[in-house]
């Protein structure tokens, strides 16, 4: 089941996200946000764009959200998107299902283009975005320093 996230989901979202922050370069955050910060993000992004969770077996199995792409006014119809899935539920179609709900909601809110930044290498994320209709745009080379190395980010786009 996929539904709008609430503050009650913040702890589960934070728990899913923390390993991506702490042990990988998939997220460029250096400190994992706690449940309070996730509550704030769910409220902010949920009201301006959308924040969804996927439930499976009585647990939050993953989440997806849209957020502002850039702050200048001409970008107002573009958005960034992200999906995070609990590794226990990986490769079960949850990421695709989340995007299947998120992208139409963003289009209904008037967003025209969705962008996803994928820290490289990350073949599972690239495959998910390809399957969801995103196209690669280019790579920001050595744009972030994490885990003792320079990291590239591939940018992908889908018109909504």
C-alpha cells in the first residue's frame, strides 16, 4: 500500500535513510537526520510537493518525495525526486510503485519536469529511473567529497 506520509512515519523513514547516509555515498548528507528532522521534511515537502510511504508486511518499506529543484522563480514547475527503499525490501518493485504514485501527483500539482541526482556508481538506482521513464542528462564530475573520495552525480530527467 502506498499512501501520504505523516509525522508518525518519520522514525521509520529516518531508520531507512540512516544507513545510506552513514555507510554509502548514495546520499551526500554527512549526518543522518533524526525523526524530528524527518517530521519537518515530511511536513514541508508533503505540503509543497508530495511525500509518500510504501507499507508492506506492516512496516514502512520505502518512501519517495518531491522537492524544489531550484529556488529561482522560473524553476517553479520543476522538481527533484528521490526514492529510498529498506534493503530488506529491495528488488520487490517498491521503488517503481512509489514513483508510479509520486510522479502523477506531482504532475497534478502543476510540475512539468522531474529531476533525480544519482551518486555514482549506483546501477540499481539507474535501472529504477530508466524503468520509470527518466533519461540521463549528464554527470557532475567530482562534485562531492564523501567516504574519502570524490563522487560523481549523474542527473536524470523525466517530463511529467
